């Protein structure tokens, strides 16, 4: 069962919306190389509001993701792309429904 997750809400700087969307889409191949990442979503909630939600079966997977390529690139590009520095929230999953 999925036990751990991360959520990051991101607000793109004006004029950087397409660049943020492209950056998030480009992260998928990096996440596919993480065997302990159960689910990963890059989402858009409004014109300038984006987010990332990822889920893991164990704490080891969550920590590996936080030390991985996507997190490093996100923090490196944050000053150029986002209004505020990304705030990563650790979440505990109560229940899930995933494909088998």
C-alpha cells in the first residue's frame, strides 16, 4: 500500500506559465527511473498555479525522490520560474486505489 506522499504547489511567475508546464512535463522520464515512486502527477490548477503530487510505498522511496534529479532541478530553476521557493509538504496516505 502507498503510505507516503509529497505535495508541492507552485505559482509561475507572470509570463513563465508555458515554461513551467514544459519543465514539469519533461520531468516524467526522470521519475520513471525511480522504482519506489508509486505514482507521480504534475498538475495545473489555474492559469499560473501548478503542483506536483507523488506517492511512495515507503519512506526510503520518498527520501530517494527528494534527493533525486527532479527535486534538484526544481530547486535550481525555482528563482527563474516561480513566485516563491517551492515548499515541499510531506503527506501520509490513509488509503489509495491504484491500478494493479
